[in-house]
C-alpha cells in the first residue's frame, strides 16, 4: 500500500498536467492558430518535457538509483498512454513505439538529473 501511495502522487501530477495541456491544445486547435501537423510535433516535445520534469521531481525524492525511479514512473506513464491509445485509436505504429521510448528515456534522464541536483 505504501508503494502505491508513493507512485500515486506523480501519476496524478502527470494526469493533471496532461489534461490541462490537452485543454489548451483543444482551444488552440479550435481557434485555428496552429495547424494539426504542427500540433503533433508540439505534442511530442511538450509531453517529453512534462515527463522530464516529472523525472527530476522523483529523482530528488529518491536516495539512490534514480534511473530505476525514472523507469518506474515512465512505465506508469506509458501504461496510461497505451491504454488511452487502445481505447481511443485502437491502433499501434512504429511512431507510437518511438514516442513511448522517448518518454521512458525522458523520465529516466530526468530522474538521474534530479538525484544529482539533490547532492
């Protein structure tokens, strides 16, 4: 139960930030300020930055092996996004696999940065 509580807060933080980002993206798309092609590229960068920040925050909290914390948090984020992908799109492609690998790498690097910032 304690481990569940440990990972619940970062997961909720990610989901809250992700939902806020999606609302902003929806408004920008609705107004036509940015084209859909650009939104896909911006989405890739923003989600990578969000997971990097999440990794840094979790890396500061851990005492050792920050990369493992990054892999765990990245795995949780990937699981959420994978389930959303299956529910909403029902497809899987090489681009999505690359996207998931970048998210895992981003959280892992972020947690390694976070553990070094703590020292």
